[in-house]
C-alpha cells in the first residue's frame, strides 16, 4: 500500500512539475513562427512567463506589413486537464471597421483533454456576443453570433457572409452563424 501511495505521489509531482516548468514562451514563439508563414506578424512589448500562465501585453497584429489591430493582453493558462487562452482589448484598425466591430472586448478559448477534438470559444463585442468551436478532426470552424438589430445595418459587408438564423418576432436580437472548413 505504501509503494502504491509513493508511486501516485511521484506521478503527481511529475505532472505538477511538468505543468509549471513547461516552456510557455517557446509555445508563443512557435505560434508566432507559424503565423509568420501566413504573413501575420505579432509584435509585443512584454512577455511574462508565470508558473502556469503566459501573459503577453501590448500586441500589434500586422498582416502583410499592414497594421490590422492592437491587443491589450493575451493570457495562456496551461493546466493538467485543460488549457485556456484569453484575449482582452482587441482594437481593430479604422480601415477595417466597415467589416468588423472596432472594439472586441474579449475572446476566450478552451481546450480540454476530456474533449480533445474540439476547441470551444466565446467572445463579446460592442453590439453582441459570439460563441463557437473549432472541430480539429473535421477541420471546421463554427461561429454563432447574437447581436442587436442595428448590427446588420452597421456591418452590411460582414452580414452578407453570415447565415441568418430564425428568431422570435418580438426579439430585439438577431442571430447569425458562420461555418468555415479549412
């Protein structure tokens, strides 16, 4: 009985040590390298590697050498059973505001070993909220958006790519969905 208890303690110590000592900065640089292959560049002012999280502050996102947005913070949490990514304060460049909202308050994504084939995400912005998932096996991204009625007037260029869902007649919200296979 003592040997089993000792064995469990060793495994638990190993897993906790692995979580704490995981090179989270290297994960960021790997993702940055993959994004560079798609002409997306992330420039940040500071990276802070904590015990179970990685905090990145003041990020400028550039696509093909054109500034697209600024992000206040990105936080990556790595735990034993799940990982989460929280992005806060996304400010889209004014040249893009005909297509997407200028300010996205937050986006959070969660990956769990209990559901290893999907990444679940949700977000909020000035006129509504969105949630969805990325199906890693079938390579599908599905986004459901719930917005105020004024959204469809303000973002006509974006709405034409979305599928309108049925809503109640007296509802003040509009529902749209978008599905993309990569």
